[in-house]
């Protein structure tokens, strides 16, 4: 049996080596001076046993940080060798939480009294035995919960980094549409969320209207469907006539850990749709997969994310946290508003108020006069509220799978009002300076006028 020793105490290392040699239970192939070199040496020589100690030199002298480092190292070791026998030496009490955690890593030899008992070699010469660690497992339930919590925190941190920085898919660039160089230079990446305060409030309609409006500014816009919402967009944009027979969505590829291929997005009226397929089940979907979805989509400068009515879904919280702005859609329906108040209040606990705007859908002058103050009170709204009337043309556009703006005549007063509102929302999201660079000279005055209304 090949053995690696690394207790952090040269005299103790020498004693263990001598005891192993005299007993004939194995052969010491290496003595390591640091924790970092331990993993490397295990990879090199593939021992059957390692005898390690609390005092082996690590990255920190702080007890808490040292424990976390040991957990990470042992977890790494277990990834490629679950049956490697790990012997841990330390000077700690039996009820130490860290020792309980060690038992969850299939470690059955823990010597915690600062010295080895006389019969320790006999124990190591026998098969691993669970009875040797029973006394350390009083806190195993708490240890397991702590480790789960730590894994969740690590997953959230990794997901946040992916969403913020973006990642390059294995295939490289997978978005069909090429972003113009000038946009790459002047457009800072944006993640804009549209969410409904309750089911049927119209976040999807508003997301589409807003994305199509941004596309008229010659911006490259991506509309991403939430993985946690019921499939909607494939049918809404008439996906069946737009994709090839072997089409596979980004969601399906990410869920199955497969490579995303070019042609998986759908281009409609200059908006790039990244949406679920009608038969996508997403059985393995996770927080990290959501992060990769957005990370890959960062090839598009501005992402509009349709969250639907999943404001309080635990995995959507990371999207809300990283979003540059969140538009919440509601209607004046008093029953639905009252039912959604508690959920909306929970959502607001995690998002700075300056990142939130409320859009009131299907608005009329009468509803605005009669109910706006009551709705503001219900949702505790102190900032601006944006009113969108019923857009008949949007229904037509959805049926035909094309842009809403095409179906409204240019000289229509309603279209002017709608554009005015969209102009204000756009300036709020991308900023006045960027708009001045994107808009043709002839339109700049008009946009400036709208933004002051």
C-alpha cells in the first residue's frame, strides 16, 4: 500500500513513516510540506492512503478559513478518488463541527487528541470501519446543512460572474446576426427585465414592443425567454415556419450539456429571439444553466429578458440582481393587484427601487384618474408610472408573428403617443448620451421633446 504523509510536523511525519515501515503495512512514497502540493502529489502517484494533519501549511492561519480550505481540498480529492483512505490528525474536541463535516467525505479515521494512540497502526491495517467516527457525528446534520449552504453560495457567485462577464460558447459566435463594430464600441451591455406583477399582466407583450422599438434604432436586440415560464414565444412568433426541421433551441442544448449551434436563435423584424422549443422539458435545468444562457447571449449588446410572472422564483433572483433595469407590468384589475401585493413586496426587498419602473397595461384616462392612486398605494410606488393603452395592432402582430409597429399607420396619434412612452423608457435604459449617437440627426429633437413629457 502506497502512502503519502503530510501532517505539517516534521517529527510526526518521521515517526509515522518509521511506524509504517516497521509494521510493514505499506510504503511511504512521499512526504508533502504544503496542502497545495498534496493534491498534486496524489495525482502523480495515486496512493491508497494519505495521512494528513491540521497543521499542514495552507493559505491562511485563520481557523475558519483553514477549515474551508481543507473542505475544498478533500472535495477535490474525492472527485477523482472516492475510495482513497484519508486519515486526519488534529487537536480538536469531539463536537467540533469541522470533524462532523469530515465524516461526510467518507473519512473513517480521525485522530483528534493531538497524539496518536498506541494502536493507531493496527486501526490503519484493518478495513475502514464506520464505528471509528460515530463519536464525531453528533453534529452531522448541521454539518451537512452548512455544506449545502456553502455550495449554493459558491454556485450563486459563479453564476453572477458568468452573467456579468459573459462566456463564449464552444462553437464560438453562435448568433446569426453580426453586431456592427460601432455598436460594439459604444453600446455598454445591458440586461433589461420585463416581468408581470401577476399572470396576464402583459410582460411578454411589453417586452416584444420594447425590443422592436429598440431595433428601430438599429440596435442589435435579443429577447430571451425565461426558462421557468411556460413556453410562449415559439408560438407567438410563428416559430414553426421560421426554423428548419432539425432545429434545436439554446435551452435544449444547455439543458443536455450539448454544444449550441448556429441557427438556434430566430430572427424576426431585427430582433433575435432566444426561446424554448415547444417540446423542451428542461429536466436538468439549474441556476448555473440560467447563468450560461445569459452568459452566451451576451454576444448581443442589449438583452430583453421576459420573466413572465416569476418575480419571486429563487433562480430568477440572480437575473433581477444583475439586471440594469426591471420593468414591472400590471393592469388596473383590483382583484389581481390585491392578490399580488405580498409577492411584489417580497420582490422589492431584493431590488433597489431606482432599478424598478411600473408599466400599467391596458390603460385608459378613466382608469388612470379613478384608480392610479390606489394602485400606487397597493404597490408602494413613489416613482414614475408609465401608461400603455390597449394595443389592438399587437394582437394582429402576434397572430401574424411580426412587428407591432408595422400595423400602426405612421400618422396615427396613438402611434405617436406610444412612441413617446417608448422613447422615455429607452432613455431610462440606455441613457441620453448613447441615444444621441444612435439616432439620426433629424430625429434627435423629437426624442428630446418626448423624454421631457
